[in-house]
């Protein structure tokens, strides 16, 4: 369990640090091109969930997030966290959720800043917490599938 907690804290801290840097140095009106016609840093606020669904349900999403982290903690032994990869996956998921719920409580929205696009098509902007959650879920599915 210690490994899960360490990973979760590291992800949440790194997520908050990157978001703080974005808020301090990137204007919401001025994206920063990194790779022309493919990737830029932005400063967008999202009061919804993935892909902007449930816009303006920030409080509900914050409550669901807190309950989810609590559920992950209470049922942690059912996730097979004695397996190192499963523990890492759970740490990534929990840390990502915590990183975003801090934003929801503190800022009443989530700071998104990684924007990938090709022409007029944009993948929805995301952040370190979102990445950690996605990687954690995929890793957990792989670990679960391989151990059946």
C-alpha cells in the first residue's frame, strides 16, 4: 500500500505544479505553440468531465471524485495491489483523481493545458492528472487480463 500512496502523492504534486505553471505563465487568450500544427500549450478551464461533458456540474464531479478515491482506498485489497503493476496503476488513478479534485475545490474548474490537434480537429485538452488516470486504467486492464 505504501507504493500506491507514494505514487498517488507524486502524481498529485506534479499535476498541481504543472497547472500552477500554466496559470502563472500562459494567458487563456494566447496558446503557446510547441510543435506547429500538432501540439500547443493552452490555459483552459473545464467545469465538466472528460471531453467537456457535464459542464457546470463541478460540485457534483468533485463529490463523485472524493467518493471514488475513498472507494479505491476502502476496496484497495480487491485490486490485487500486492502485484507491483496493479499497485502502480492504482497509484496513478488515485493521484490523477486527487490532482483534479484539488482544482475543482480550489478553482471551481480543472486546468487543462495539453492541446493536440491536426488542422481544425482538436483532441480535447487535458492535463497530467487526466494522463495518469488513463495510463493507470489501461495498465490495470493489462495486468488484470494477463493474470487471468
